[in-house]
């Protein structure tokens, strides 16, 4: 069996069993060495064979024509194989952030516009109040302002009214102790000019104490007044007096 192993004719399980035995057996290892030496001498004792030039040429042609198979190409996942999902996720995040930013900017712009509108409204209101207060002060303090007291027939408490009229500045009127009117009736103040028909100075309502006022109505400037009167008219007022006179005062 040593010679068969040295010649390479042992195969399979028989070869593996022999190799396993020789490795662990000190007596068989020298015998295997002797068998290999004999096989080597046998190879040297064989006469040399010289192939013909044609056979040699055919062998060389086969050697030259031989091409080793190319190693398998390991394909790598392209960049976009993993880059595209990341790019898509980044685009989505950017889009969401853009939408939120635009919405936030719109809310801030709208809030700024609201605040600016409130500031403008407050300024207009303050300007109007200051203008009105200045006009009221001018009327009350001007030496050209007429002071007229209006009285009614005896009653308790007695309805009364006061008119402050400046032909260039305007009219202030205050009433007190007037009876409460039905919802379809209103008090109307009249300026009775020196010439011509009475001019409406506006309608007014009273509070629970019977107090009312007309401040700076729209009147033609420069009219000379000879009297003021208050009548009861239908709701909304009338172009000329039609109802009962409750207050009247003559300019002295």
C-alpha cells in the first residue's frame, strides 16, 4: 500500500485512512519514505522520450492560444442605488420645512398688518378726539359763543337744555331730564335761523336719567341763529319739525 500511495493511485476513503494512520505511526513513516524513493528511482530509470517537432509546435500553439478565464466582476451598487432614497428623503424634508416657513411668514405678515391697522386706527381715533376736544374748548371759551338756556313747562324734574353755538366753529347741545320715548320716536334738535326755515341739527337719544347731547353736527357755517328748539319726531328724524316742541330757547 506504501507504493500505491507514493504512486498516487490511492483515492477516497482509503487514501484518507492511510494518511491518518501514517501520521500517528512511527514505524510506517520510514516505510512511506522508502516507497517514495523507489517511485523516484523508477521515474529516473525510464528512457527519455523526445517528442517530434510537430507535436511540440502543436503544444506551443495550444499554450499560446490559451486564455485564462477572466475573474468574475463584482458589481458594486451604483451611487444612486442608495443615494436616490437619501436624496428623495432630503427633498421631502426640505419641502416640508419650506411649507412651514412660508406659512409662518404669512402668519407673521398678517399679524404685522393687523397690528399696523390697529395702530393707524388708534392714531385716527386719537387725532379725532383731540380735534373734537380742541373744538369743544374753543366753542366754550370763545367770546363770540352764544349761551342759550332752553326750558319747558313746569315739571318735576324740569327738562332743560343748553346750546353753545359759534357760527364759525359749530354747535354743542346738552339736554337733561327729558322723558323716555318709545322706540319709534326720537328727539330732534333744530336751529331756527334769523331768516328761513328751521335747520335740523341732528337727532339724539337719552339715557336712563333723561340726558342727551348733540356735539358738532353738520351745519352750514356762518348762519345767524335766533332760537333753538327740540321736538319729538319719528325715528330717524324729519327734514322739518312735525312733532311736539319739548324745549325752546331764544337767542338774546
